[in-house]
């Protein structure tokens, strides 16, 4: 299992129509093949400047690569993410096991 997460801050004003439009477009990524347990999250803490997060899971590396290479994902990144996101941090996790070598 791979958990793909990203926290970000948009260039749009908070609670604006462009912000809502971006988040709706981001949520459409949940429909891509291989995406499981998709969440769009609003930051409520005060320890960083990020305002939103996305989290999703993939069964394996192949499913994750398929998502990254999917035409709808690459289009979203080029046409929405790069122009509209002010800053972000991406983290991808796999389960840790004390028995792993």
C-alpha cells in the first residue's frame, strides 16, 4: 500500500469561487483508476501556512505509477496545479514494519 499525500496553499483568496473551483477539480482525481480512500482536507492547525491537503491510497507501486502517468492527472498538474498552487509539500508513505529489512 502507498499513501500519497500533499499539503498546499492556493494563490486564490480563501473561500473564493476560484478556490472552490480548484478544489472541485482536485476532487475529480478520486475517479481515476487505482485511487482509493481519497480525501480532500482543510487545514485547521496553526503550525504551518498550508490550507488544504489531499490524501489517497494505492494498492501498489504499479497503481501509483498509473495514477501519476494518467492523462487526466498530468493535465490537472499542468493546467491547474502549477498555475494555481502557491506552495506545497508532497509525501508518499508505505507501511513500516519492525520486521522489515
